[in-house]
């Protein structure tokens, strides 16, 4: 098996559908699953960059209080994040980003920003440059806390609700986090070296392909009804997350890039049958609390059946 497949990443370019497939058997759900990250691969712009940045513009304009938050005393680290991106992006992606006379341009999105104008909102500008959401975590007696963030594309959580909380509070609803997993995460955050960033993947299923998914549903509110369904009603959402200790502040920057693909797209993928069955198997392996956490109460079996039917069509 190739290194790409072993890591859950398909062999297509990241601009292609199903760029990452952690549900193919290469990853276990509800596992930390961190891997070393080559800093050259820290940020991943793709063919959807303009669409993501347009959506970020809309959300910052219409819902800024919901998607941006920052504690007093974080201005310097926000600027550190922006400076790090401005130093990285034009060098790593010269066909996409250009920095001239204090103005950074994003060619595919046809936009430019005078960095000095954004002196009072450096983290927001940083988020407007990339598809990733950005969260700054800072050490405290209670563990690392969410002290600043530009989170436009949350996956069934509210940035405002999580703002200020330590890792234990942010992950309070995650099955298995309390105890050994939580202690491991605390150690990872405490000991992460500046020169050794890491990354991980997770997946979830949704009724639509919207990037902005902040709604937290109760156990009685199901994504899908009880009726039989087919793959056309299912969207696979994968998050590529990175952790990087910032060299000056020593805070940790958490980035999240969301990929959304219709499950029906498995039909056109060279590994489509394998991926559909892998996702089905992971669904059926979920225990009760995991089903609830993924908002699949009452719909898990119907989803698994729909994926099996899709796989059967591709024999």
C-alpha cells in the first residue's frame, strides 16, 4: 500500500473530489491519529479557493460575531499568525499569492489586501487568505484554552460557545475523551515542539454540502428521517486539522480545512466501491455514544444500507 493510501489520502491531487478518505480503513474514528507534518504542506489551497474565500467574506460581513472571537491580550499572537502566513504563502505558492509593497494578493480569488489597513484585525485577515479556519490555543492552569479564532466553517459546533474553554471543555461531548484520551491530548499540546507540527483527519456525514454548519442538534433532532435513503442525500465531510506551535508566543495554532463531497460521487471515483464500503463499515462499527455524537441517531443503519446499495451498483 502506498504512503498516501496508508495515511488516508487518495492519489488524486487535493483539488480533486475525495482528496482525503480517512474512512477507508486507514484510520480509526475517535482516535487521535496524529502524523508528522511537513511544514511545506501546512496550508493547502486548491481549485475551490475562490469559493471558500467568497463564503468567508459573506460570513465575516453578516455573522462576524458568530465566526470571530478573541480575548484581550491576543493581538500580538494574532499578528504572529498573519506574519507567518504572509512569509509562507507567496514563497510556497507563488502562482497564487504575491506580496508587493505591503499588499498581499490572492490571484485565483481576484483580491488584494493592504496589510497595514488590517493592523487592528490581523487574525481575520489571515483567515481571509486561506481556506483553513484558524484557532489559537494558549496554555493555562486548566490546560490549553481557545483564546482567539476565525472559524467560518464549523462542523456542528459553535465557536462562540467554545470560546475561552480548555480542551476538556471543548471536547466534553466527545465519547472517550475524558480520561486517557484527554490526558494524551494534554501531553501532546504541552510538549509539541515548534519544529514538529502535526496533522490529523476526521469525517462526518451531512444532509447538504454547506460549508457553514454550526447547528448543534439534540438527540431527538435527526439529520435524516427514518425512511430509506440513497447516496444522493448524503454528503461526506472531512476535516484536515493541523497543530503548530508558534515560535514567538509559544501558543498553538490549530487549523481546520473542510472538504465536502456528495457520497453519490463515489460512482465516478476509481476507488469508489472500496470507499463506499469502507465508510459503511465504519458506520456500523460505531457504538451508541459515537452514533449520538455524529448525529446519526435513527439514521445510521439506513445510511449504511444506502452505501451498501451504492457499492453493489459498482460491482
